[in-house]
C-alpha cells in the first residue's frame, strides 16, 4: 500500500475517509477470527531489522517474527565488528537440541578465538533454501539455565585443560532475545545468541584446539581398553573463520600436504594477535560530550528549566511496546500532568506501562472510538474525565475484546480512529493552544515505514502545524537514526533537533524528576554528563557503604543552622558540605580558596582525564592544618555536577570492597554502557603511599573484570595526604603541594596574614581542637635525639614560660651546626627546623642591635606543643631545662645572647603569683595549677639575692616552670632551682661563666 503525504487538512480527511472504507471492508470477515496473523503464510519474510547489540544483555530489544536481520553471515572483518552465523534450529528433537547447540557454539567459538575476531552465533534465525537468509524464526525455550549449564560443561570437555579458563572468559553466557508476533504481542519463542570476545589480554598469542565431545566421552569409556577403531571423527580439531563458516584445518582431506595450511595459520597467530591488540586500542571508546540533558530540561519545560513553572500546562504521551526493565525508569511520567497516553502496546494492561502507571496514579481506560465527536466537545471531555484522570487510549487493541492488528494492517484497521483522537486533543477548546507538549516515548525501536507511530507522528505534525510542540525520546542512537529516517521519508522533515537519544531512560527519568523543587529537596541525584542526572535510590546508596556520596543537589532542602556551622568552621572546626552550600546562596560571601584551587581545576584534572589509564592518582600534599582537606573538599563540591564524587569513609576499609563499590558507583545506571562521568574519589589521612598504589591497582583490575575500556580515565583518586616536608615543592602532573606560606594574592583574602596558621590564630575564639590536631600531626615524627627537635623543644619551653622569649637566628645556626648567614642573599632559619618549620615564625628583635629571631607562631600552639612532646614523646620539662642550661652553643653567640639570658632568668627565677597565669589560654593550658600548692620553702630563700629575701611572703610562689617541675617530678625541683639560681646569679656577675657546673 502506498502512502501519500498530504500537506493540508483536506488531504488528511481524504486519507481518513479511505481508511474508514477499508475498515468497513475488513469488518465483513468472520467475527470469530480475531488474530489474522495466524492465518498468514508462516515463511513470508518481513521487514529488515538490526541484530541485538553485541555483548549486551539488558537492552529492551526484541525481534519481530519473520523480520530479516540486515547483516549476512561473515568471516573476520576488522576483529572488533562481530562476524555472524545463523542456525535455524528447526530440525532438532528434545534429545538432540542441546548437543546440537553446544557443538555449534564450540565450533564457532574456537574459530573466532583462533581468528581473533568477535562473533555472534544465532539460534532461531533461518537460512536458505527453506527460509530467507537471516529470517527470524525463534526457538521455544523451556529452561534457559540448562543452556548456560550445558555450554559451561561443554567448554570444560572440549578445550584443553590449559585453555579452559580462557575459553570460559571468551565465550559469553547465552542471551535469550524475545520474539514478538506481527501484531506486537509476545510469543513463547526466543532467538538464542552467544557472543565470542577473544580479547588480547586473555588470548595473547595462544591458539586453541578442541576435541569432539562424543569422541572424548568414548575415550573415557574405553579407558584401559583398545579404543574403538571404527571411530571416524577426528578427536582433535582446529577451527578458524573461513568466510561465513567455520572450517576445521585438521579434518581429513585429499590435499597432498594436509598440514601445510594448518602450519601456515599457526605461524600467523602472533601477527593476528598483534592486529587484534591494535584494533582494540583503535576502538577504545571515547567519552562523548553531550548536552542532551540540558536540552531535555529546556524542551520539556518550554525553556523555564523548572516543572514547577513550566511553559506547558499539560502533556500527551505517545508510546509503543515496553520492556519490563524500562518500567522502573519511567517514574517521571507520574509527576507530569498527563492529559492522555496513546499506547500502541496491546499488552500494556497485562504486563506493560499502563499496568505499572495505574499502580501509582488514577487512569481512565479508553478505546479510540470514544473520542469520535458525536456530541458536544465539552460533553465528550466530561465523559472521558480529561480534567480529572489521565486518559489511557489503547491504540492497537488489548482491551474490551479489541484485537490487535499487524503492523502492515494497522493503518487500515485503526488509523482513522486514532486520527479522531488526535484531532480532538488538538482542538483549541480542549487543550490550551501552544501550552501542551506531545512526547513520543519510543520504548521499542521503530524500524518499519508502516509502523503506527510513524503515521501518528505525521498526524500530530499536521494538526500542530510543526514540531515545536513535539518531543521525541528514545534511549539509543540506532533507534533515533531509524526513527529520524522514517519521519524524513514520511513527512520530509528532519526532527533531529526535537529528539533526545543519548540518554538512557534512567537518565531521562532522573533529569525530569530533578526539575521539580519538591524532588530536589527530598531525593538525591547523581550526574551523568551533559546536564543529565539519575536518581540515587536509597538501597543503591546503602550498598556503597564504604563511600560518602556527594550528590548534585547536596544540602538542598536541609534546615541546618547556618550561623552555628559557619562559626564552628571559622573557629578552626572541620569544613562540611554545608559551608560550601551556604557560601553559594544569594547575599553570602564567596568561599575563600587557595591559589592552587584554580590551577588544579583548570590544568591538573583535565590532564589526568586525558590519560588512557582506567584509574589515575592525584596527590594533594599539604602541611597539617593549612587547608589541604578543605581544598580537596572544595574541589569535589565544585566538580559534583561533572564527576561522581565521593569520600572514602574509612582509610582502613577492605580495599577489594572499596574497589568494587567505586566501580559500582561509576557504572551506576549505566549497566553495559560506557560511563560518561568519571568517579572522583577523595581519600584523606592515608599515611602510606603504597596503600594508595594498592587501591589504584585493585580498581584497575575491577575495571578489567567489568570490561570497562575507554581512552580516558574513569576513576580519579584524590589522595589528600599530609606532607613530611614543609618546604614548597614544584607541582608535577599528579602532585600539588599546599604549604603554610601564603602568596601575595592569598594574603589579600586571608586578612593580610603571611601564613595560613597566622590567619587562623588571628581569629577570635579559635577552636582548641584545631590547634591540637595541627600540633599532633606536625609533631608525629618528633625524635628528642635529633638536633632540630631539641632546638624546637627549647623554643617551645621559652615561648610557654617566657613572655616574648625567642632565639636569635645565629644561636639556632650555632646549635644546628650550620654555616653562618650568607652575606649576599637570605637564609630562612625557620626552614632549618625541617618538618616542624610550619610552627616557627620569624621576627626582628630591636635593642642596641637589631637582629632576626624565631619563635613559636602563637602561645596557644606552644602550649599544645609542650603537652605533646612531654606526654607523647616523653621529653620532660626537666630534660628541656637541662638542655637549655647545659648547652654551650646557646651562650657562645653575641647576637641575642643577652636577650636569651634575661629570658632564662625570667623563666626560672622570677616569681609568679597565681594571677600571672592569666597569660595562658585557660581552656587549653595543660599545666595550670591550684593556688594553694607549692608554698615557698624557707631553705630556698637563702639562695635568693638578699634584697629579694625580705620580699618573699607566705603566699608568694616560685616561677611557673618550677611549680610544674615540683608537681610532676618533685624530687628534681629543688635541685634544678638551686643550681639554676646559683649559676644564673654567677652568670649575672660573670657573663663568661661556663654552665657545666649544673649536675
């Protein structure tokens, strides 16, 4: 039947009239015959169709009975494009079908493996002369699992022991593709397909012999006896692809040199293997950039980007045969204001979309005839309940004894009545003009020009006078190309701009649901690239127990206390996602970031993504407490719409489990498809680079196991690790260093502080936990036997107990045995403290001579440092005092010597009342003492200068350091004080006195 394309309303009416006449002719047929497809010639071929996608199992794809696969049986093409072989599988009995199946698969698989080509063998596809080449027949299958089990057993029997594992990996499990009747109803038949994938990493340069299963069984039975001499089949076989068939090079032949061709082929296997490897590398998939998520958001809302404020007041859905795996991804339909659904699946009420939708929403089921205008339009609309319920129109039977029609007969049987439905819905007094959208939801591929959806599109196009109110959605490019070509042939227009086809239905579902503010507050969404999103279900998130997932809409809908959260962070508390969220709200101050943030975002991350490794590593080395973790989390927050971001919850978790869950997050809702969005995983507090390398290798292995291959990185590990060095190091391709020193640009943002610690300690009410954390991590490797550690301990002691105490740079150089400061240039003595240099600040000391000195960056830091080295590293205050008093190097340099002497006298001799302790941070000072402790012993007064003895009262106390020594080690306090007082008094009179007299 030829179709005429009409461009005006009169033409449409003429077509409808012609259809109605043909329909009346068909109604003259016997009424007891409902399914006319059963009376057609069985072997009559149908239209062309594509094979099921290679090495896939979950695509919503079915064959139609008698359609013709548009590819021929073939040999090796380019190693990657699969070759095909068809088996009708019709002349088999129940006793022979399983052995026939396994024999053919083993033969075909061995041929593909030796030829290094991908391939698919199809059972239930006919061939000449009985059928058309590639004709879909289907096979009745009672037990799918039996086929898989028998194939696995056959592989073990037919392949050599050393090659069994490789064969099991190359030969994929059977796939059962359903076969539809011509009237789009389900049948009980399947096409059984087995894919062969001889990857280079599995096959290498090996070649594969097989053994006939029957021969092997016979050998086992004849074990210990003479083998059956009448056996004619060769026990050993060697297959390769020869055109459209598999040929055995060890078969009996009349060729004069029967082994010559075999030897030539075996010699060529290394070359074939290299060609296979090159083909795999060439065909590595590239993550395709897409903007279809954004386009979908634009088109379905009419440009408002919000369904709460959509330009369209209501929606009409046109859809076809659904697949059970699609239904869970179509929840967005419930959220749309659907006026009508034109459903062409006759089994929709039984097991399809209508049954699924009705469980969540109220529908009114209609036949197309109910839309025929026989009375007032308002009366018809009221009867149809268009303003109350969704009208579900079964356009190809399936209800009320309405028989479905074959595709090539539908236009004559039901085309006119569907025209009535469309004409009614497009009336201006039914749906608001220009304010409703027709969505063609193609759940099955449309591949025939007589398909009802093609005619339905044409009718809507004519009624709406264009495509501005039409949106087409399918889930793969092949379906889109077929649909586009059919519409081009039927209507003469290109509908590419009105089609969404690069998103799967889970991504369509998530993207549409995210356009509702209610959903953004109550649900969580993961990015899929190009503006698309998927709904992260709670059960899926719970299964990723080792990961803290950062979603695109993180924090939206929450009601956390902004003031409390920001106050905690700016006092030194750990940053949370809420801090970033609040900083992006209108009227808020943007989040302060380090200079390296833009460098990492704009240079490092893109470079890492361009690498061809499955998992790449990026190290963010940072000085403790200098914002390294905050910077890493800020990166994740900024990239949460472009990457699937997560933080490892526990650095001691089982790495194998972590690797499995990371890849699961990568492939979430992209099963058997190339992931478009990499995973960005942040790992904090790892103290061993080897652990990072171990995790990286496990993730790469998991990607190989899941057959994830791409030309770009799929997982980026962001290793946020504390640095053992405080010196600024140059950034590399995978390592960036974050130090304490602030750049000039950073100083403008950080209150003109020169260092990050300086910025932190200038804050009011700095959280003690921040200081404690910095100190513990910085002093982790403190060793009291090392010179720079000893110097640090002395400086800490001076800063805790001496107001304004310091050490001159010259004294530090002398103690550390360093060369003097160069005449030209500068020497930053604080850097000589190595790992502890971030705790050191330099300043100028002004007196008779101006010189450079060092001190601890802040008294609060000094107090915690003293607590840490005395409690954790077991260096007592007495140890430090002895070091200070007995070390010649501290008193041999002229520069700063007098200042140091005065500081030591103040610390050890000067008396302090209880109120003098107010200089210490009351909430964190570990050495505060009660006022009634340690009264001044009479026998110690005698060692004081005469002018001071008379001033000693009962309530006077020793210096704080002596009091603390008395408290912690009372047996040493008196000796320390006596010797210190004696020596310091002599020192006052004799500046050159040697301090070695203290024992």
